[in-house]
């Protein structure tokens, strides 16, 4: 059994992931609770997060940012009794 046969998976704790993502621990726990970050429970209080789960979460968040559509080209008419922006 050589070195190539053993593939070592790297894991992080919740505080480490919070620090990596520059978020609070409670945010990470919320994401875990919503199943947006997959974890491995090693004991009642022990939680480990695989690197692949972190990468998947980041990619999912990036997809959400790029798929949101903003209608910046549509100008709303002014409310009653108000002048439109730029009107004298």
C-alpha cells in the first residue's frame, strides 16, 4: 500500500470555517442547520466540515449572486404628487 493509495480528506471545525469565511460561528451553525453546509458529526459535540463541503457552499453562494436579476433599466413612475427625478 503506497502513498497514492491513501487519500487523506481534510476537515475543519466550525470556528475554523467561520474564520476562513469571515463569518460568525452562529452563521455557520445556521448554514449547517439549513443543510447548506454538510458536516460529519464525530460525537455529540464534535462537528467536522470537509473541505469539499466548504467549496460546494462557496460555489453555491457564487451561483446565487450571478443568477439574481436586477431590473436597473426600468424606471418606476413617481408616486402621486411627486416630481420625477431630474424634473424641474
